């Protein structure tokens, strides 16, 4: 079953009176449990593609369906709610809330969903334990290393029990040991919980772990390879 | 958790928040201090002239206020008194007769105002016990007089000395009399101290040959009742053709104008303070918003509703303002309270100027919860208005654009 379907999506930008096609008639499906790396040179449309399937940006034409729901028809507030309940985000610069502790950052998403305190407490501890940070619960982001922050970001992304996780260059700011550690965690979650991960990346170490590699160039799919 | 996030966000930039809180603190402190001083001074002025002597409302015969002669005295009937006494907010009604006369003692003479009073009722308004500085107060059947301390000083009077008065009585009758002194009072008002002589109402009526007549019906009010409303009700209840009903502002417009003019200056200073504080708060809110646009973009991306983000920012502004307000109020209250019980006493030229204007040269502060409450609410309202800025920014924020900054 497809978790995500895109049907002929295109995205046009106007830049200095010139139309730039960031995405050009992209149709692609993602199934549950895939561990996909989207690769391509800078400006190939990777981030635009992630933003479009994540409901952060709307396509100029075409449709995006998540679990058969067309998100391109949703308004701004509906999209926020949709993202909250269906999509986990991991950003290149972690983007944790600096005034909250690791545990509170993970709880925050559940709070937005309206979960009770006891559920929030239990799940946030579980998630931080699953990313190996059960001893850092009460530390704030500035007291954590980059790798640890990104692991908190992964735990936060999973807190809402999303249908899939979008990760935009998640290892770009990490050293090799932290990258390896993060990828181990993500692979384990992918295999154990069938969590769908979609990365945009330049990092060969991420590409090596992916079971599907989609290459974009000039907003078009150049190749779509199932590795394993 | 939104409140917790807001509180922690306030302290993300400690120095900036502390500067803003300090600005609000100083503004609130100064506003409360200045208003307590000003309103206390006005209250004292009004009390000197109005609250403890002339009353907030007076009833006279038509034309008396413009031509204060004994010929404009009138007889007030019981039904009018009863009508007025039954009005909501009226506390005391006093009958007085007042006439000017030339007083003399040994080889000195001086113009004075003789006021006939009902000693028992008068006590309620004028609090004679606190004013008596020598001798005894008048009783209902007293035949002697009491004088204000300025008159006693002028003649160097001692208790038991006799003053002679010559004046014009009712309808051209000659008013002449000699009365022994039984007490000296401090009217807490230099003008009243220099010209006041008191005797009982029957003795004064007899002096000016105006049996059963009065010149002033003094109507005092309960605290917090509006004298204008009371005057309106009296006007509607009694025959307007025969009487003039005047509030203290009409009787002493110069006092009202003095207070209004001074008050306008005070309000102007407070408004300048508010403007400075407004820019201080706005500057901080502007920075707190602009430097976090990326973060707001992230929060909206991961599923935080704009409304919740707006609430968080409103909390931040209110918490920042509230901290400043509360610290200002907490510090100002004991200061105001101290000067309420220990009024500032003026000396030298300032004292002389106050006395020349007819006021006691002291400035007691006003110790009313209204002042801190009003100024706290004004600053809180200012901060709420300032919140419109982050609300608009969040409303228009596009997460993708915000995260590209």
C-alpha cells in the first residue's frame, strides 16, 4: 500500500522574470517501510520535493496524496494539523526548541496533539531511550552535542506516531561517528517498526544504508533504484 | 507548557528582558508616585476647602452666591430638608448663616466673617475637636464665640476676652454685639483662619436680626458618591425658582481650575513616561519576534498551530510587562504608604506660596488602590496592543520562507 503518492507534480518559481521549474511533472509512490534516499546535485529539487510531500509547500500543478488523502486541497490550518498527525520532520540543523529540555522537546509534539501528561511522560522517555538518550532527558539543546540533538530530533519526529518521517540532509552537520549512530537508530526503527523514512541527502553513508535511491536532476526523476 | 515556554523565552536574552522590565518598573514606580502625590495634594486641597468646611453641595436662595448679603437669607422648610436628607448619598445637612462684620478689640479692628452654626451637626463635617487649639468648643446653648487662629493672633486674644462686632443686619437693621471668646480653632486653611468667627446659629441669627433664616444649607455626601448627581437630584426635587444648588466646583471654580490645570501637567508627564515605555516594550517584542522567525517557521512546520504560537507570544509580552508592573507596584506601595502617614511638609517659599493660595502647606500622598490598579492596567493594555505586531507576523508567516532566512 502506498503511503505517499505524487501525481504529475510541478513547482514553478518566478525569479527575476524567469520561470524556474523546481519540480517538473514528478509522479512517484512510496510504500510503507521504505528507507529512501533522494539524491541529486544542489538545485535539483530535493528539498522542494520533500517540502511538497510534507505539505509545507504546495505544487503549482499535480496532486499529493497521503494515505489516499489529497493534501493539496487542504488549507493552511488543516495542513498544520495534518502534518502534526501524519508527518515527522528531521531538519539539517536539528531545530529543537532551545528553551525546552530533550524530554520536553519530544513531549511538545504530543502536547500539540492533545495527549495526556501520563502518556507524554511515558512515550517521551521511551523514545529518548530508543535513541540512546535516556540519561540526557533534562538537558537543554545547548547542553547536547550535534549528534545528540539530532537524535532528540528523531525522537521528536516519531513522537506523534507519524505515517512517515521526512529528513532534509539530517547528517550534514554531523561527524562520522554521530552519523553512523543516527543511521543505526533510523535503520533499527525502520526495520523494527516499519517506519517509512525519506531523506534528501548528499551523504554517501546515508545512501549506502537506503533501500531505495531516487535521483533528481533539474526537477525531474533521473533514476529510481531499489537497492535491496 | 505554552506558559512555561513563554516564561523561558522571556529569559533567553536576560539582559534585554531585564532592561525592559527595569523600564516598566521605573515607569510604574514614577507613575504611581507622581499620581499619589498629585491626587493626594488635590485631595488635601479639596478637603481643606470643601470636605471639612464648605461641603460638596450647597443650597442658597436665588442670587445669594453673586450677592452675599444677609438680605438674601432664606427660611428653609422642613419638607425641603426631608427631601434632601432622603436622597441617596447625602450624609449630613447643616444650616449656616453667614455675614460680614467689622470686629474690634482694644485699638485694633478687622473685617471678619461671622458664621452661625449648629455645633452638634457641624461636628460631623468640620471635626471641631481636631481643630480646637485652645479653650472650649461651642455647645448648643453657648452665648460666646470661637475664632480661627489667625483672628486670635491678630488681636492677641486670650480665652475670656470680648470682641465687639458691628455690621449690617437683615433688611437694614443694625447688627452690633459683644461676645466673649471661649475657644480658638485651626481651620487648616489660611483664608478661613484669617477671617472666621463662629457662634451658634440662634446667637448669629439674633445678631443680624434674622430669626429662623439661614444663608447656606451645606450638604455633605457619603464617600465615593458623585456630588454632581446629588446636585441634579436636589434640583429635580425642589423648586428651582427659589434656590440655587451649587457644587463645590461651581462655588470655588478657581480651585477646580487650579486642580485641572495642574492635573493636565501631571497627565502629560505620565503620558511621556508611557510613550517611552511603549517604545521600550515594542523594541523588545520586535526583536523577540524578528530574531525568531526561523524558529516560528520550524514550529509551524512540525505542527504547532498559528493560534498557539500567537498565544505563546502574547504570554511572553504579558509576562515581561507583568514582571515590570508587579515590581513597580510592590516597591511603590510602601513608599506611598509612608508619605500617606507622614505627609511632606513644605518650607520656605513653597510653604508661603501654598498658604497664600489658601492651602495648608502639606502634601499627603493618596493611598488608594485605584492608582496602582489604573497604571498597571494602562501598561498592560499597552503591552496587549503591542502584541498585535507578533500576531500579524505569525498570521502572515510562511514557514518555508521563514526557514530560508
